[in-house]
C-alpha cells in the first residue's frame, strides 16, 4: 500500500549541476543531499526540504517538463514568492485552483514547478 511519495525526479541535461544547485539550494532554500557513490557517478543532484525530496537526474536527450511538474506545498506563499523573485526566479501566479494560492516557476533548465498553499 502506498503511504507517501518518497521523492520526485525531474530530469536535467548533462553538465547542468551547478545551475541546479544555484536554483534549488540558493533560490528555493533546499539542502543538497549526498548521493550514494554508485549513483553519483551518473551525475545529477538530490535536494531536500523537510520530508520533501527532489532528485534531479541527468538525461542525455533532455527535454524540459513544460506541463508535468511537482506540486510543492509551502508556508507563507507570498513571502516565498518574494524570495524567489528577489533572487531572479520568475513567479507566475495562477488563481484557478479553488481553495489555494499558487504560483509556478521554472528551474534553470526549464522544468515547471508549482508552489501552493491552502487558502485561509
């Protein structure tokens, strides 16, 4: 039986690890996790914030996920959106999900990310 999502793995092109670190760690505020040595040899980066994990995997024929995306729940969404925007990330608000505040952003390789918080 399913009990939780362990992680989500967006793809990224070869050689993009430094750009991914700048976005996921510096802009989003996630912590980089060490990868097991056998997996580290494949490239990519793993990040966490509390129980949320994103494992960016390298894909040689990379195409950014323009529609598919992880939905990441945040606290104080207005402040979080300001954090991203002040660090150069594009923030696009979307009011089409009843009962929630949400916005989208893209990582440096073009993957779509959704950030949402239940409305008070």
